C-alpha cells in the first residue's frame, strides 16, 4: 500500500498526540507500510512543528531551491566531470545537495 504525503502526515500527528518519539514513529510506520516509508528527520521536523502548536498538514511555501531535479539536468553535469562531488553538482544546478540523494 502506497501512502501519499498527507496520509503519512496524519499518522505523524496521531503518533505525536500519543506522545511517541520520532524514532519510534518512524519504526512503527516502516513496520506497517514498508521500509523507507518514513524518514526520522522528516518526522522530527513535523513533530517540532506540531509542538509549536501548528497542526496544519499542508506543505509550506518554500523559497529558494527548486523542489525537484530532473535527470536530464543532472546527466550533463556528471558526464562532464564524473569525479565532481554532490555539492559541486548541486551548486552548478542551483539546488540543495540533499535533493540529489533522492534521485
């Protein structure tokens, strides 16, 4: 079963209200829906938001980095310099280096 972001966030809120820790929540979700469904850092971010009193489950507007990197953008950079670091490629594409890990 594949959950969308909003469904996972509902589970985050439930677990938060049950006073569970982020690591436990991540483990619970991954056990129920498959490994990699939840990321502990993401759970921590949402728990922090909930703790501040914001229980909205909607994405916040982001400025700055683009949300996705297309493989067609990435390929020429890597082919031009196969030994370049992820940070170098990210800087060249004007994206956050963490976005390149999910490609």
